[in-house]
C-alpha cells in the first residue's frame, strides 16, 4: 500500500496537508498450462523398405493423432491394410536400438494405438509398457 499526499496552500491563509491511502496496483498474471512429458513424444519412424522373409513390407496408410484422454497424454492410431486375401497382417515393433520388442496381429488389416508415456516414449496401448521407436507392416 502506498501513501499519497497532497499539499494545499489556501489563499492568504495557511497550508494544509491531505493524505489518503492508495491500493498497490498489480498487473494480471496469466498462468500457462504446463505440458506433461507424456504430451511430447518424438516422431515414430515407420519402416517401409525391403522385405521380411521374402514378403515386401507395406506402407502404413493411417497414422493419426487420437484425442488425448483425461490424463493429458497424447495418443496416435496406426492402421495397415493387408494385401488382397491376406491370411495375416501384422506390425513388428522395434526399440531405439533396433531390437524387435513386439507384434500386433491382424488378418485383413492391423490397427494399434500408441500412448506417449511420462518418459516421452511411445508404448503400445494395452501392451507391456516397452518403449517403441519404429514399426513396420507385413501382410501375406
């Protein structure tokens, strides 16, 4: 609080002082939301080159963001359509060092949701919480 004083000199008489308290002025503060680490995952590498045991790898047709759940963590959905009359279509998941860490299986197509965890790593939704860095689609 500040004290604001005025001095008045009355015409041909005496001086007087009038004081009043003023309120301290504060600028409004805007708090920005803090992004959770699970809202900042890197790009997932999709592998399409080469083949797997003589079977050409397929392009992953759908890679889209899924609305974040109430936990604020980002999600994405991947979908790969199989070849005509496919008996098996699947994703193979790899860690950052290139080791295979899992598969997601389907027949005519395969779909998998990923969740960004608190370590800024993608994991398979409903999976074993092993971080994945790349994926490929195989269909035969």
